[in-house]
C-alpha cells in the first residue's frame, strides 16, 4: 500500500515495514512454498508501485494476478483484515489499476513479439539445446544474413536462411569457415520441434516497444503490464529465454540515469528458478552482469521463487529487499537450504529465525528491507497487507474488455509481414529457375559442375529406359509371334480337315494327315505375314 511516499507491505502490531522508493531499484526477492502467500505479496507491491507512478511488468503463471484490473470486494474476510491492520488510518480503499494484458499465444492478451534478429543466436542456442559446434554455425548463419542484407524477422525467415546456407554449403564454408550438413540438419530439427509448441508466435512484427510498457495513465498511475504465462510456462526454456530477452532489452535500450527518487520500471520474474536451470556459464555471467548494472538504468528486478537457494549466490547477494514466506525442511537437502536461507538475513537476536521460518502461516513472512543508506535492516516477522484490487482471476469478458480498451490495441493486434529473408530468397530461387529455363543464367563453376553431373545422370537414365523398352518390345514381339504360330497352325489344320472330309471322306487318314500339316504351315505363314505388315 502506498503511504506517505513509501510502500507499506506489512505490519507486526505497531511495527511497519516499508520499501523505500529510492531503494526499490536495488532489486528484491519474494520466496516461499506453494500457498504461502507469495502472490499476495507481489500484488501488494505491484499495486503500490503503480500508485507511486512506477510502471510494472510481471508474468502471471497461474492467471490469478489478472484481478488487478478490477476493484477489490468488501468480503467478510477483507473487513477482518482491514480492522486487524488498522488500514482505515492509512486511507485504504478498494481500487482497480491501469492494466494491459499480453500473451504469446494471443488468446488472453495482445500479441507480444520480437524479431529473430533481436532475439539473437545466443538465446536461440539456449532454447534449441544446441551444442558448441551447432551454436557456432548458428552464429555464422546470422553473420551471413547480416552480410547479405537479409532480415530475419520470424521463424520462416530463419528456416529459409538455414536451408539457403545448407544448399550453398561449399561456398559459405570457404568464405566463413567449416559448416557441416549434420549440424545444419540438427538446428532445423530443434527449431521445428519448438515450432510445434507454438514458439513461432513469439517472433514477428510489430515488435514490442519499451515505451508502451514504461508509461503512466492519465491519472499518473504506472501501467501494470501482465504477461499471461499459463501456457508459456509449459515450455520452461522458452519462458526463461523470453524473460531474459526482456531484461536484455531493458539493459541494452535504456540510458544510464544513476540514482533516482523512484524506479523507472519494476519487473517481477515469477518462477525465477527456471532461468537458472541448465543455464550455460556464459549466459549465467550475462545475467549476473545485467542484474548488477540494470539498476543504474532505473529498473528494479524482483525474483519470485519457492526456494531462494535455486538462485545463484552471485545474483542472490544483489537482492536487497527480501520477503521470505514459510520454508519447511523435511529432507537433508531441505535442511541444508533452510540453514542457508536463515544465514542470508542480517541477524535479529530477539527472534529465532530458523523456528519462525518453518512455522509461518499464509500471509506471514520474514522481511529484511533496505534502509535509507542502502543497508539491509535486521530480519523481522511481518504480516503482509491485503491487496486493494480483486483477489483471483477474472472472466473472459472482462479480460476482453480491458484488452480492447488499451491504447495500444490497434498497434499490436495484427501481424505485419514485410519483405525479409523468406521472400527475398524465394524470389532468388524463382529468378534462377526462370533464367536457367531461358538459358540466360550465369552459373558458378560449382553450379556448372552440378548441372553437368545432373545432365549426365539424366542421359544415363534415358539410355537405361530405352534399353529396357527395347528388351520389353522384343519380349512382347516374341510372345505375339509364338501365339500367332500356334493359332495359325490350329486354324490351318481345322480348315484343311474340313476340306479333306468333304473331298476324300472321313476314311482317307493318310491323305488328311499330309494335307493337315500343309494347312498348319500355310496358316503360320499367312499370320506371320500379316503381323509383319
């Protein structure tokens, strides 16, 4: 709750726990098991930042953060909480917050896109699961596209570019270094596999502009941009790569501003452990560097995860504002992590951190927030305040209404498919085919060799077919002649038999036999002459 220019997130009796605006870009952590109250803590923070005039970007992996666009409901439970925290004296009121929805699959939010070129080969290597050799070749493909002025905007551009390099592998290998077909095929297979999961919808235009995220409404409230991630989270590598891309965009695009009175933007990264699962060392170093330096650009990053030990120590040390919900230790690994969590706080001799951490109820937490000098306060027990907007999900009609009412709806709702690598390379193929057909193509030596080899193959095939045809014709002629001779013999004998019976009678057997042989020979000769004709 935004109170007196500060963010009140929790209380313990008369004790109040605030996040100071000028320390909010020193990053933070919200941790705890399932059902411990992390979502409520996130909502309270996001609402307060919005009221402070600070834009917020967050991922909604369960769909229960969407209620920020609707006023809270005055239920019996909420009345008890308001009374318990004495919130009336702070001017607590139910309110909705300026919200815009995004979703990669475009069903529950505006499309959120980036181009293949902007996403880059490093992140593609990560989500494609490429080895070092394949990664190097993918980088070469991007280099070739850049050198030849071929824009890589969407997946069909990348696929066409990979095929283009594969079809001209000898030329490109001599110019750029060794490129192998097995690696080309592996990259294609990985891309097609992810394409079936819907990753293709992430790439294209119009590309998301940061100015449409970092803004306030007409009342001066920070816009809360919610990325609906219920489907995206089913592809953890794509989810983590997208979130990392977003952080990279902020880091690379925003100018240095030094210490501000309040952040320019606050970014909440839910299920943050996915970012670090199987993360290559080079990529981990990049995340560490960006986390350190992005605060000087006025951006605060808040990681949300079940177990803070899932986050590398080098990054965990940079998270100044910590809210730790319940952590129960059952296994040996849990107990080890439990101790590490307790040791990460500045000691408070008045409380047993280890015992409290295991017995915290829903909505209760251990908090350690930065003071005016940027030093962490001692760890304290706190009860987190309730949010002012609706708790839980919203219906599709409400969501659709919010989406279409957004000032950026018309800008992003439709895809734009301008001429890029796919169209240009297809055009080249068509022009080459037409030129070859017209006999006007200027071929390279390699292409001439391939063409001559193909012509020889075709000539060889034609000769083989001709020989097979001759053999078949001979077999057919032989069979026809055999049948003709047999038929002529039978016909000649029958005709002769009829004549001899008439002239000599049926008793002159010797004469009939001689004349029958003559008739058979005559019949064969007559049919043979007709077939030749």
